[in-house]
C-alpha cells in the first residue's frame, strides 16, 4: 500500500482509496472519487483527509491509476 502524504498529489476528480475513521483499526479501504480536500496542511502523517463524491470522509491511502 502506497501512502500518499502530500496534499499537492490530491485533487478533486481523482479516484482514490481511503480509510474511514471507524475502519482505522482494520485498515478497510473504501474507493471513490475526491470531491473536497479537508486537510489544510501540505502533509499529514496518516494521510490527507478528503470527502468523496459519495459523502464519505476518510484519509487517502492510495491513488487509483
């Protein structure tokens, strides 16, 4: 699993896999398209927090090519 640490790598419209707050212990990933970037800082040790078009909020763990 490639961790995406940089906000500059994330933009609305890209397809990503995120881990939701309730899934952090299990590491279960949810796939979707980025609607909004919620992390203001350039980096975050646990991943950049985003809102998907489905309304799910989570931290980006992978960018799907």
